[in-house]
C-alpha cells in the first residue's frame, strides 16, 4: 500500500475507482467542479495535494457519466477522461 501511495499518477494512467486517492483524482475533481457537478468545498483533499474518490465526488462522477451517456459505473476510464477534457 505504501508503494501505491508513493506513485504519482497522472490523469489517464489508471482506472480510478471509489476509494482511490491521488493527484489524478484531484484532476477529476477539478474538472467536475468546472463543469458544476460538485462544489470545490465538497471535495475531500489528501495529504499529497490530491483528492479522495469518496461519496460526494463519486456521486458527481455518476451524474456526469449519466449525462454524457457513458456507463454510470463510477469508474474513471479513458472514455470518461476524454469527456472530462472536453471544453463543454
């Protein structure tokens, strides 16, 4: 587990699931804040300047997935990353 924590993931490096944390999760959170799916103050920060994929962020992700016609499974896959990176 310690090795996992030390690894610096960038968005798209892995499939993010509920309970994951890190800077890539922070990138997901920031994108969902910009797209008005979650408020910044509802994102749970982590010690490494990342964020935790917990209840609030997970629910925001599910709403985003449904709105975009993606499988609403709460997993940040490459398809989800592509949608998050779109301007609108």
